[in-house]
């Protein structure tokens, strides 16, 4: 494994080391953060999107057609919310069209599929352990059958930032949930959740990851974190169904380390009312992702999903903690 400050840097390095050529196409799902599209575009990667169903599986007929019609280099597979995709079908696609599989496991670091780590089934795998530790930096790169020879790429990767005082404070909040909740309440109260442009990120520097952060990632008991997050998933699932919210997935994968528990509300208005309810009771619900401007401007199917998607965090309070508040919900 190789470590970088962010998973998007790992993606750029992985694509470059795998021999991408300018006349080829990388297929990516249209429901994806602009940080990914920005990273690929910054390296002049020719990207084309494929559509997803409401269960976040691809339309396989469309995906096959895109591979037939284009000079495809790789297909990006996203394990949404840490739940594994049908990786076997993607491997069949890879073999049929002689394309690379890139696994985006940013939502599921530490999760497994049949005993094997997610993010290690494809030719390139990226992950984002920082999302689970509430730290600013932490991206991982997996390359099938070889190590990353960074000297052979034309990407300016800066030295790592030291494990800062801010990172240390965030590490403390990881172990003190009440403090974390207080700080998040300040941050979330300033967000306009109706505006899809509010969440877009600027381009960030490409850096290596400092050894202190690598040590933190490797010291954590990921099996225990996965177990606790799956437990919270099932509790929020029961809560959501009792309040007429529709879970995206039928069940949590038993080996996964889920990033959040996703549901669909009936409308953007209902979703936003739930976010307000969460702010009141210190349960910081959110939507995802920060869509690329192109998907927002063309009012695509990705934007339609975004407007109804609601995520319950799996690193805070449980429905049992909020039992009395839930009974008095007035939205």
C-alpha cells in the first residue's frame, strides 16, 4: 500500500502508473463527488459518465454499450456507503473489454468481501481511512501485483504535512463524541442544504501522508469499528422504516465498514426537514455527494438522487439515545 494525504491523489497516481493514454476514456458513475472529477480532469483524463439505478448499481446494458462504443481504458467502481458492488460482474466486464477496474472504496475502509479487503479486487484501489477517524488527511492506494514507483509519474506530489495540532484535536474529538457533536453543530448550522453547489470543494494540493497519520491508521482496531458501525446501521434502519424513509440497501453487508446509513426521502423538502430535526437533536444528517457542476446544471438523474438522499451518521448517537426526542418529533 502507498499513502497520500487524500484518496483523490491516490487515484491520480494509480491512473498514471497504470499507463493511461490521452486517446482513451475512463468511465465513471455520474453520482460522484466533484473532487474525483476535478482530480481526473487536472491530469487531462478523458472521462465519461454512466448512469446508476436507485440501488446504486449500474445499468449494465448502458455500461456494456459504452464499452462497445468507446476506447475505454478503465471503469471506476464505487462501493457506495461501504456496501460492496457486484464486483464479479465488473470483473467479467473487465475481461470482456480488456479494461482496468478502479475500485473507489473511500466509503468502506476496513470492509471486506468474502474475507478479502474491499479495494483490492480491481487493478487499482483507493480508500479514505480519514473519513472514519475524523482527521484531515489519510488516503490509500492499492496497485494489483506491484508497488507504486512514484518517480515514474508526472505529478507534483508535495512533502507531507506534519500531524498538526488541529489533527490532534480532531483525534481527541474522535474519543469524546459529545465534544465532536458540539463542534459539528456550529459547522452545520451555517450550511445551505438546498443548494447543491454549497458542498463543492476547491482543488487541493497533492501530498504524501505523514508517518504519524499512517501509524494512527494502522493502530486502529478496524474490525471493532466496523462492528459498531454495522450495529448503528441496523438501529437507524429500524428507525427510518418506522418514519417512512426508504433505505437505499435491503440490508447491511455483514463484512462491511459502512460510512453512513443512506435513505431516500420523498422529496427535497422532506429531506431538508429531517436535516433540521437532526440539527436540533445533535444528529448531523447530511446529503451526498458534492456533485460536479455539469450534473447539477443539466438537472441529471444524479441530481434527482441527491435531492432525496439523506445520510444518517454512524459515528454518533443512536436512535435509542434519542428515543424521547423521536417520539416528540414535529416535522
